[in-house]
């Protein structure tokens, strides 16, 4: 009984430890981002940081109805007149 309990506690400890470390890293990175935005807004370092941070935003997932969706295949199975 005790052996199984120790295994479960150890598993929970390591899972929580990784989650806590990930949260701390996210907090540190958010603070660095705010610091650079606040103190180096117009400098070369600030512009480079803003360019680096915004790299993947333009090619993200596009939401909504795609263009030309009205010409899509009719799902009722009848041909168009």
C-alpha cells in the first residue's frame, strides 16, 4: 500500500514541479517584454524586439468564412440549375 502511495506522490510532485517552472518562465518572459517596451520603445533594440515578437502574427490562423464560400459544393446533393 505504501509503495503505491509513494509512487503517486512522486508522480504528482514531478508534474506540479514542471508546471510551476513553466509558469515562472512565462512570467519572466512577460516581464522582459514589458521592460523592453517601456524602456527601449524607440531605440534600435526596441524596434528589433518588436519586429522579432511580431514575426508569426501575419501568417496565423484566419477565422471566419473563407472568400468564395458561397460557391461551395451544395451539401444537399442536388445539381445547380
